[in-house]
C-alpha cells in the first residue's frame, strides 16, 4: 500500500474512533478497504478531517446528518459457525451496542491534542448541565472566562444567556450547554475548519448521549456545524430543522446581542418558541 493511501486510511480510522466507531476489519487484499466505502471522495482527496468534510482548510465541515450516514451496520463476521437451533432453544441475543454516557465521551476526549487549540488552553470546556436535558444549547467556543473556569457561558455572553433563560422561565441547570469546540480559540476568533472537524465528533456524541428533544444552535458556527446551514442567522433564526430524528432551532449568539443590543428581541423571541416547543 503506498504511503499516501496508508496515511489517508489512518486519518479516516482516527476520525471513526473519535466518532466512537471501533469495529474495523480487513476484507483482504483483493477487495477495497472497508473504510473507503464511507465516502466516494476518500480515495482521491488528501487525508480528510472527517467524512463529509470538505478538504480545503477554509471550508466548513458538513453537518452531523452526513456523519451519521457512515454509521453503517457492523460487518458480519464470517468466522462464526452456522448454528442450528433445537425446537425449544431460542437464538442467543446479539451483543447490543452500549449507549455512551457523557462521562464516556469526556473520558475519550481525554487531555485532547487533536487540534492546535490545545496549546493555548487552560481548561477544556466540555459542557455543563443536565445529562438528560430536553434542551441542548450549543455555542461557538469558550472565551477567556470559560477557559479560566472550565465551564461554558460564564462570561458576559453567559450572563445575557442566563437573563434570557430566566425571562422565559427555563432553568439553566435543567438544560445542557456546550460548544462546537471545547478549547478557546486565540483572541476569541471563529474556530477554523480543522478545529471544528477535530472537535465536532465529540459534540455529536454529546447529542447521542443526551438525546434531547431540541438542540438550539446559537450563532453561525453552531448552525453550520450541526445543520450545515449557510444562510445568515438573522434570516433563518426561529426555524425548526430536522436533525437526525430530533429537532434543532437556530438563533443568534448572545455575544452578537451584546454587540447589537437592539437584536435582543430576536434572542428572546426564539427562546419563547423554544420554551413552547419543549412544553409540547
Ligand atoms: N461564547 C461561546 O460561544 N461559548 C461560550 O461558552 C462562551 C461564549
């Protein structure tokens, strides 16, 4: 196998591992490697940041729904002997995939060095709140206060978020709050495509562990990462989208409202909708 293909395969396998997919097998030399089926592009492009992720460094990753499409059924093992059952025997149950908890996801994230953001962080900001929340709020990435405390939305944007939650009578401790990237981008810049690609599998696994009724994407990076939407947030805010069997709504980021105080009505209006949706 030539070096380039080998390193491409390595990148894919690491991506699948980060997505929590561990079952790999080889079909032998005569057939295509199994992982190459995951994306028609994989063979011809440079090593991917993840399936469905455009390969240009500036491009944004495709949404989670695309990622899920590669979660194909586990391969059938040919080594298991054929079984015949007696009349009163029941078939042994197939081993079930154990559902991951948030703790499992956090453990797997570990002392993450998967992208360059690790070098400037004080703390990984994994997320905070009810592990069985009906509502998950997703921001962009930790700021200075969040990096300092290891908790999401504890700075000025967090205080505004708290106020809006209070206005619509949603208790902060009842929801789960996290970000697209778990380490602070330098100078609070927007997370770059490779950083989002490295970190977003953990966000999607957080969704899987929590199984919320509604995901709220606050700001463009969250909306783009989760839903793949590219339209301006002020155009599509308040709309409910399908996200892989659950629902997701988009709203403006509280930091945007801090810079544009007159837009607070958008955030409040969307959170009123969220409250209504959750109460249904
Ligand atoms: N902005 C974010 O996007 N996330 C935080 O946790 C804080 C500010």
